[in-house]
């Protein structure tokens, strides 16, 4: 004999995200040729919010447009403002087309921008460490003279 008691299934509840009270932060804009990623962190580097052109629904070559970067920056900014963020420092990295529009979008959402710094690495023509064969050409033989051997006090 089985008892005919209904099985009660409790609905799963999601834990609510704690609202942080963060006044200032850092916005990292990474603009590559294919995508633009906007990450907003607190001063110690913990991620508060982030967004990218791909997250906003753009695919393919449309991800690299300035408009897609603008929407990604606005999305990340609104998420950060929910945590009470009001002022940011902006670090921009990369050669992509969304650099400027992402910065303008952050400014238009109401953030007070304290600092704008470009961290794009600059390529040089220098190779890595020279090989052993080519390294001998860089060694200069300095003749010893009385001037080069005198003591400096």
C-alpha cells in the first residue's frame, strides 16, 4: 500500500547578489581588431562589471564597430552604477576602432572621469635576445689605456 501524499517540490531560489557600495573604480577598455571588451573594477582590481561587443549580440565583423563598443561600454557602466560607482579612471589598450566611442559612452553615462591613460604596447623593431652567433658582433673590444684603468673616487 502506498500513501497518496503529494510530493512537494520546492522551487530553487537564486541567491541575490550583494550590492556593493563602491565609490570609485577603474575602467579597462581592451579594443582589438575583432572585439571590444570593457571591464570595470574597483581600485584593488576586483571585477565589478564587464561587457563586450559579443555579449551585446553582435557577431562577426560587426563586433569591431564603434557602435558595438559604445553599447558594450554603456552596459558595463550601468551595471557598475548599480553598485554605487560614481568616478572612474580609464585605461585604454589596443588598436581597435572602438577605443574612442567606448570612452565617450562611459563619459555620457554620468561617470566622473579622473584619468585617461593609453596602455597600448608599442611594437619595436628589436628582436628578442640575440643568438650566440650574432652576439659576438655586439661585443666591443675597448683597448686598455691609462684613462680607462684609473680609479674613480
